[in-house]
C-alpha cells in the first residue's frame, strides 16, 4: 500500500502545489511574490493526508467496518451486517471527507502564510482568527468538491481495476486451456 501512497502523493502533490502557488500569486493580497517555505510545507502535509485518506486508508477502514458490523457494532443497534462491498464503499466515502477536518486548516494556513508572511506582526491569535472566520465555508466547499475525484473517482477506479484483473485472469485461464486442448494425447 505504501508504493500507491507514494506514487499518488508525488503526482497529486506536485500538481496541487503548483496550482496553489499560482492561485496564491494571482489572487493573494498584494503584488505577486515568492511563496514562503512554510506555505509549501503546509500544503505538502495537506496533500499527504488527503492521498492517504483517499488511496490507502479506505481499504483498511473498510475491513474494520465490515468486522465491526459483524460484531453488531452498527449505530442504532439494528443488528444488520454490512457486506465487504458496502463496507468498502462507506470507507471510501468517509475517509476523504473526514480528511478535510485537518487538511482544510492546513490549506487555509498555507494561504495565510503567503498573504500575511511571518515577521509582519501576524500573531498566532491572528492565524486562529482567520481559521475561525474561514474554516466552515472552506470545509464545506472542499468536501463537496472532493466527492467527485476522491470518492466517486476512487470507487470507479477500484471497480475498473477489479474488472480488468478478472478479465486478465479469465484470458490467462482460457489461454492455458487452449494449450492443454491443443496438446496431442499420448
């Protein structure tokens, strides 16, 4: 699972941070300037968490949800069990959305580090005031925006991979049988 996290994080992070840099420079307060290292670090942390919660954590979380549902854990005490597929889909939906809880703050703080660089009299209290003012609407927007690529896209990707693997296994099996059928009987 770690190679998938590393590859997806490397590709996604590079493009997202380039986009964040461009947007900060285009729409930021004041004339365009160099992006401080702290902003890059905050955006990198945001993207690593997002990629982990999109590509790595849902599999483990889905297995945990399935196990807990078999133990009668479901809320409301319904006693119903979730199938492996339903558990996996619930995890694939929940993990990226829940990732927005910490990543939204990291995103906002990265933008704030650009707009109000350290050393300009900006205090920690000022940074938290920005989070209080902007967090909920940013959280809502990023959560809704993330459903298509990180939930629906990841689910479609998973289904396509499974179908491709099944087709490859079937083709391999048929190919093996063709050689057996073509072999002369002794």
